[in-house]
C-alpha cells in the first residue's frame, strides 16, 4: 500500500490514497466518467487516459460536469 497523498479536487484539499488513478478518483466519488471532463494541473485529460493517469501529491483536479438544455 502506498503512502497517502494530498490533492485538490475542485479547490478542496483532500487526502487520497497513493497510486490511485483519475478513474479511481471518479469511481470513489461516485461520478460517471462519461458525464464529465477532467482538468489535471490545468490540462484537459482525454477520457481514455483516466485509467492510466496516476494521481501524485500536489495534483490539482477540476471535475467539470456537462449541463444540457436549451434550444436553437
């Protein structure tokens, strides 16, 4: 088991488990990956990378939800 890390998620500091991926974070927060965009350290991640990108101490994660609606 890896040592805990400290990350920021949507501006809130969180202690998280070391070695977790972005996909793990979303799953543990009960967020459906197909309904969000994730910005990691000011870079928008390709959804295909969620399971490959490990979180590191000090990472800043912004989870952006899509909101539908309106008409043209």
